[in-house]
C-alpha cells in the first residue's frame, strides 16, 4: 500500500458515522463501582452517632491503560447510603462509558443534571475522572489547578467524644498534630475562646441562620458553616451569619464543585476550609490537592481507619504532604502497610 | 565517566542552593510587553466616544521553546491606558521570570496582590501564562477547562452608532451573523422588545442599582450587567437588579478570574455572557475558549480591526469555531492575510 492510500484509509476509519474517532483509537472505557467497608481504629462517637466501621462508595474509571480512582462517603443527612450512591453511579454508566473524558466539565454537568441528590456518588465519579485526567496529562492534580504543593495548610486531627481516659489516650496518640479538632456536646464558646480555640464549626443547626448571626455578633472566634453549606449556591446567603465555610467533596459532589465553592467563598471575603468524612486515602487525597487554596484543613478521615486500600497524601507534624505522581498520585497499599 | 557518577553529578547540579531545579533544566523564561495599535475597519462610535484605532497591550511569555501570547485592552473607566498597563506588567517582571509557570494560579494570585487596578495588564499576563500552560500540556485551552468545543454559542456582531446610510451598509456587511448587537443612544425598551431583541445590556449607569431593579420589574427582556460587573465579588449583589452578567477578560484580569465569575453567576442562577473590547485575536480567542460555558457571546472585537497580528477563533454563520491546536491555538497572520 502506498503511503497516500494508507493515509486515505486511515482517514476513512475515523469517519465512520456515529463512532467518535477518539473512542476507536483510544480503546473502550471501563467503569467499576463497589462498596468498601472501612474499619475504624477507635469506635467513633460524635453528638450524632457511634460506630465501628463506615461504608464508602469507590469508583474506578479505566481507559487508555490508565485507571482513575474515586470515592464518596454517603451522608445520612442527605438521605444517602453506599447502596444508593452505587445505584446513582450505575444510572449514568452509559453516559460515562460513551463520554469523552477530557470533556470532564461537560460530563460532570450532565451527571449533575441527571442525578438528583446522591452527592457522594457524584463525588466518586468526579474524583475518578479527575484522577484519570491528571494521569492522562501526566501532572499531579495540584498542578492541574495551578497550585504550589508547598502551600498546603496544617490539618487538624479529630478527637471523638469518649470517656476521659480514652480521650486522654487519643490525645497522646495525636501528639504530632499541632491542631486538634474536638467534638463537643454542650456549648461553652466563651470558655473555648480562652483555651486557644481557633474557630468553631456549625455551633447551631444549619436552619438557624438568624440565631447563628446573633451568636456570631457575641463571640470573638470565627464561626464556620458545615452542614449549612453544601453547594456553591448556598454560600452568598451565609455571608451574614458565618465567617467561613467548610467545603467537603462528599457534600459538594466532587473536586470541580468544591473548587467552585472555595472560589466563591474567597470572592466574598469568607474564610475557607476543606473537610472530609471518614473515608480512605482516595477522597482525602483528592481534597488535599485543593488544600493550597484554603485557610484551614480538617483532612484526617483516612487517619482514623485501619484498612486504607490506598496510600496518597501524608501528614508530617500536621502538614499535608501531597504525592507528586500524576493525578491523585495514589498507590495501592501493600499487605505490609495494612494494619 | 561511569553511569553512577554521572547521575550523582546531575543530581548535584540540581541542588545548587537558591536555584530551582526546573529553571536550570528547562531554560530561562523571557517576557516581552509591547503596545500594539489596532486599526479599525470603520470609525467606531458608541454613546461614549468615536475613534479610528485602539491601542492594546500585548505580552509574550517564552520558556522551554514555547511562547504564550496575551493581550489586554485598557478601559478608560478603570483609569487605564496601554502605557499604564505596560508599566503594571513591568512591575511584576521579576516575579514572572522567577515563577514556576505551572503554578499559574498561585502566580496570578501574587500578581493580583501586588498590582492594584490595571485589569488589562493583568489580563495580558494571565492569558500569556494560560496559552503557555496549554501548549506545555499539549492541549487546547477548552480541553484544559474540560469543555466541548462544539458547545460554543453564536456570537453577536456589533454595529456602532452612525448615519442611517453607513448603518445600512454595516448591517449588509454583517449579513452572515444571525445576531446583531446595536448600540442605542436613547432608551426605547418596550419598542425594542417588540423587535425581537433578546436582551439589553447595562441600560442604566452601573451605580443605579435601585433604578435598574425598578426597570427590570417593568420590562420583559433580560437585563445584563456590563459595567456594573467587574470582578467575582461584584456578582452576588447584582442578582436582585440584573438577570445576568457580561464577563470580559479585560475587566476581570484574565481567564482564571473570568472563569470564576462565570461559575459564581451560574451558581446564583444568573445568565452568563462573554464579551470583549476591541482587540486582536489573542484576547478574543482566549474568551472564546471559555465560551462553551456561557449563554451568550459578544466576541467580535477582532472582526472590527483591519490589522489583526494573529489568527485564532473563527466565526462561521455566527458560530464561534475554536482552533484545536494547543493553548490558545494562535497562528501569526501572514502578510497575505493582513488587510
């Protein structure tokens, strides 16, 4: 075959109606979703509940020899669980398998249009796509967002509610973390302010915006919205009652919406914080890649579990250390590193 | 030299104190700024002024054998001209030459901190950096933002104020554009609404927010903020008085801030529009790469000039056609294509 006719033939293959060129040249996409049971190091008690494990939804997206990993931790408040999250992912399987993954913003807009609620499921999809995109571009996701990995903040380490003895033991175990996050059942804000507390998160229920505004005018510590702030559109109306917002990928539905929330809060002059649910290194590392943008990080969800299937972001003396590998930069945990 | 000692030597070179490894291995950056006089095809008349040329500031950023191009059109309203824009760029020359360009979000945050005002100068820097980043990643900028180039909107074509005869001639020349933008001196909104007008831009001065709110309640056409909306932080307070915002790179200070503005407006449920000043294909193409995100585009600034130094976005029957080359995808205009 002459060079000229070969080229003409190749062009013809690319023009078969209805089949995009990329899909043919790049191979098919594969999607997997599964529920992973994460075992907690300590029984976890908050003002809301007590538990020994958490189920999160994991999604993997494979194409062109690359695998992107995503995870979402379902939040009961939004009427989600790992099963409903998995169903949400399966409901857009066809869309995801036929989509051009480099059009990730368009793809996620379509996912958001089709799936109502199920923020953890959406987060798992978004994170898997963005991990894949970073690997495809051969850059860590912090580079995709144009950030300096040295700018990560310190992360808090959370101490759940427990007996005084166990609390003392947990606090000793957390000696290397300069900032602790303490869940308190009663409210003693003035006393907390005198103990070096940096800020208070969601002191009143999300619905009580007026009361929070009153409280804010009476205390000298920044008040950060958690449950009151789920999506980007929530933020402008919170400005009067809160000093800042706690952005979580599981609430927002992934990295792209979390990025938008951080940008909106910053544009409004509010403090920004990245938080997480109890989850593996997949979700926590995804949040950590955005953390150079924020004032505070509470990204310890993976430190609280005993069977993390991945290694990603590390913590050294409280500072978040991002992996410099492409995408999220995850590595599978070897048997030796499992505990 | 044995392989091992060669590697050790190479590692040593990378560790000279104070010199970042990337700068040594990748070569030095170069920055150039210059004023380009753009000749208008027709004398341009608005309610504000009449002119035969416009000066814009062009920035080029070279590194690793790649050149990113940027442009900003100074806006008198913000007390800018091409000379002040050039001085603003020169004031951050040291920062830009020593910065890691893949940390573009951090770099632009530093530029915004150091330079007050001078949005056109900042836009020229931001666009040059992003053009370079896209070329470095070997992807068009629409792909960087995760968008589908087929989703570009139609662009309007602007007809300046003139005598009836010249206006008729201009309108004939614009026959291929399905949407025209007409600058009107007097206000006859009810009559306009009956003539198929899609929306009205900035009908009252930016300061008259209350009056615009009143006007909006009386007319059936969407009202879009132009001068009233400069930065991301302006948008939430405009929601009561306007249906949407016209985002321009020259007002915002570049693509990154324009992207944030579009996202904030969308999160607030507002219409979005990308506009431009009279400028070359550099600035207009940069805006066009974001246009798959917006409802309306008014990106005809390069069509109004006779000596465009670049070719980038094209218009076919009003539809914006994005180049699929890396970065902005610009090509130098050859002598034959100059008019």
